[in-house]
């Protein structure tokens, strides 16, 4: 496990700027960021004395939850969603900052032969040869449907697609044998037991899915929330993000 404490020591001034009296910060995030946030937040809590309450919703459900009245100090999701919520005055999109960049990858069941996905042609052949293909309804699935149309194989793959609901992991379908190969964000595949990541999509078909952070207008703990944002955007978190298949935004 990557230890953050030595790096956080160098960020003491930054963190203490939002420390003072201990506060409780609520962060509402898309489920794709569950593992990174759960790994990063405890060190922030130890360094500042603040407590962070993490709540997760799938990318398809999170906006509806906010519209239904769920409140938080910070929201982590895609910039498109934050802009939409900002237009409704439900988040401060004008204060939105980047958090991570996530790529899309391919996985197979642990121990299964790894198919060739090194080129566009090889990836296309692998998709056509697979008995079943796991795809999500989230951002990676939206991207993949565009890729399938570009490759001219949308109908063939949709006919054998195993489509997961919002918030569910494609890797679980692969691990349990319901999908021969699975395609989802690398961070979600790497966090799923029972599968092996083959690699990212070929560069010509790749997409970087951005996750950003924005406060809500009625945030209860602005100083502590600001300190958390600074920490999540600091060099201290980069090794952990990269270990989880992410890059800083």
C-alpha cells in the first residue's frame, strides 16, 4: 500500500489552512470513484482531524438523488453532470475543479486466455469472437456504443451483450461467467476480484472519462471542504490514483 503520510507532512500548511476546529464533511460521489476515495480519505482525516462522510450513487442515479433533496458539501461526478446540476443551481459549477481521468479497459475471468486487443483490428476481431460481452450503462458503456457503431459491429455485439445496471460492476459478470469479456473503466475492473485486466482499449478507440469536484450552494463546512478538495488535487494522492488505473486531472 502506498503510504501518504510523508507526502502529507509536506502539505501541512495547505491542510491546516482548512483544519482549525474539527468538522464533518459530506462528499457525494459516483460509484466509479468509490475505491480511490475510500483509500484516500482516511489519511486526510488523520492529518486534519476532520471527518469525511462518503456517500455513493451510480452516475445515472446521482443527479436524481440531488434533485430529490440529498445534500452534501461536495459532489464528485462527471463535468457534464455537474454543469447540468449547476444550471439548476444545485451545485456550484462555477467552482468545479478536476479530480481524476479514467480510461476504459478490457478484462477476462481470472485464468482465462487473454485475447489480443493491441490494435483496432485485433480488438474488433476479439469482440466478434467472444461468446458474450459485458458492457455497462454508465459512461464507459455510452462510449463503447459509439465505438461499436464506428467499427460497424453494433448489431452483432448488442445481440450478445450482457448489460449491467447503473452502479453494477461489469467485472462481476465476467468473474461469475456470465460474460466472456468485460469492458468498463479500468479503476472499476481493477477493483473487482476474480478477473484479470487485459489492458486499455487501443489508443484510437480510447476515451478519458473526467471526474470533477464541485461544492453545493448550501455546503455546511466550506473551509474543511476546501481543504479536502486541495488534498484530493495534491501530489500526495497521485501514486494511489495511478495504482488504481487513474491519472490526476
